[in-house]
């Protein structure tokens, strides 16, 4: 039986796209008779605090679905202070070095990037002619950080670019989650083996059914991280509530500000439901008329995983993020597109949505499209054959 080690910063019980993505990858590989070990920090995301059940530990090892999960110590922080966040990444890197020193490492290793420094630590210490390193790139750092305003083009940024190139150079295979990521890496290392590995979900579904009440306002829902990049706070402030009622599920850096906005401005038709599990979310989200997928600014290389997850549920989508995500929505007819960062266009698009396109018939069509084109098992089989 082949052994594979997956190194990641995020894994259940942590929530979010990154955690779900790696869990499904690990579980899928295990079902293909591969012995999978996951190396990850003690769970702490998104609150930046070690989960209560894991506090006071330096290491925790467990089994889930025949996957061995080794959790290592990390100085947990979600502080906006860059030095504290750097310390958090460096602490996990030190734990990784400790693990590499005292444990036998399989010949095949999948490394999640970002975080860039964690990926660099793994590539630097594990690169070997006898070992195959697979770099799974979900976002382009430091470029994404520059576009989000987290970085400036200075010495630190140039250093991160050198680290990025080092990671690409010494990886034996690149998994990119968008065509833009693949193109970016090819611009540096054109001969490097690459594989487009989308973040397709893997969960059971039921046939969608929904009847919209045309006498009421459109019930639009957002579910996910309430971070700066998603721009949900600004969305709350800019929506025209004559046409829409806005429902929010999730947690993150903007949560308290959003809650204060709702309390102080009751005229805004916003309902905040808190954070729910992914399973619960799948049950409640289909009750809404439409879901919105926003990004505060267009991020090169980013294709939100929500597109594929909501398509599998049969949910009509309003995409408001620009980039490759627009191409996916348009190509597969999954919903509507509003011009990135243009809130006037967003409100216009909402006002012109045909309610008939939100009913059961169109939802079934969306789900069938997802089953055919966004199939997790088909993609995973191609990956297993490739590696």
C-alpha cells in the first residue's frame, strides 16, 4: 500500500473551504487504498485560539476514517499584527522540523500552500531525489496579499517572491486550483508538471425544490468567512434593501462590526444567524432564493470553492468577485454576474433577476450540471492515476 503524507495548516474540526478541501482529498486518497497521514497544527482557526479539547498539548494523534492525523503545537493567533501572525507560522514551522527529525517521512508528500513559509519549511527539509513533493496551491502568495493590500512592494515582498519561486522550483508536481494559478507557475517554470485540481466538494445531495414568493423581497444569503477579503461588511452597507433581504451565516474578523451595524441601523433588512456546521448549512441554505459570492477586490488566481459546493446543492448564485470565477459562472450557467466592486451594478442586477430562474426547475438544472462537470471522484481518479 502506498503511503502519502499531507501537510496542511487547516483540517477539521476547523471549518472553512481549506479544511474541507484537504479532508476530502485525504479521505478520497484513503479510499483508493493509499495509507494517508495528515500533519496539521492543533485546531485553532478561525478564532486564533487552540480549541478547548486540545489545549495544554504539544502533540495529538488520532484516527478518523482510517486517516492518521498528527496535530502539532502552534502559537495560535489571528491578530492583525503582522509580527504575531509571522510568529504563528514560524512556530508551526518549528514543530514541523521537529516532526521531520524524529519521524519517517513517506516518499510522496502533498504540501498545502499558502501559508508560504510553512510550505517553504516543508519543501526545504523534505526535498530529495528519492521523494516526490506535490505542492497544492490554493492561492497565489505573495501576489494575493499584494492585491488585498496586506503587502507592499518592498524588501519583504521580494523575499517572499524568492521563497515562492523556491517552492515551485523544488516541487515535483504542482496542483493548481485555477487556470490562473497554473498560468502563473508556468510563467516561471514552463516545464514543471502541473495538474488542474479544482476544489470540488464530496457530499450526498437531494433533489432541490424551491418555490419563491414573488410578493416578498428576494431572500439572499451569504455563508462563510466574515473576513476582510470577502467584504461582507461593505456589502451590508451598499445593498439596496428595497429589493432584497440579506441573511448571513458565518464568523470572522468583521462579525462584531456587522452585528453592531445591524443593531444600530434597524432599517437595513439584514438577519445574522451566527455560525453553523457545514451539514446544517446545507440544510438551511437551500431555503433561500439566491446566494451571493462576494470578494471585496478581484484576486488573481482565486476561484471561490463555494461555486462548486452551491452548484452541487442546486443553488442559483450571484457572483460579485471578478476573475476566473466569473468565467465558471458564465460557462456553466450557474447564475448572475455583477461587475466586481461596482455596487450600483450589483443592485441593478438584483433588481432584474427573474424569479422564475430561482425555482425548482432551474435548481435541478444547476445540480445536474455540477454532477456532470464538477465531479470529485472523477477528478480524484485522474489525480491518483497521475501521481
